[in-house]
């Protein structure tokens, strides 16, 4: 969900991703396809999918990452 002109500039986004050595995919949603599909109203918004591609958890807002981490551990434990 791009919030500014810089958020829509793929080169600037990739520069930041490289600067912070991001190892995971970075999506630029200029056409708002993801935003609309998930009816996202705020950023940041985190989505956790299971191994079958089902959405298992969604979190809006800048809450602590520890909550997201606990959800990931719970999903992994349920899968094993």
C-alpha cells in the first residue's frame, strides 16, 4: 500500500531493500491489487500464510514483532 510517491518508485524501494540487506521478497503494490484483495486500510499490515497458502493471521498497525513471532511459532507447531 504505497503511501507516498517514493513508495511507488521501484528503484528507490530496491535501494532501501539492498541497504538493509532484506533477504525476503519485497512487493510494490502500485496497482493496489494486494491492498484491495485484503481490504487493507492501514500500514503496516502483516499477513501470515501457512504452508498450504491459507491466511492464518493478519495484524494491522505497528504492534510489537513479538506478537507476530508467537503466531508464526504457533502455526509451525500446529503443522508438525
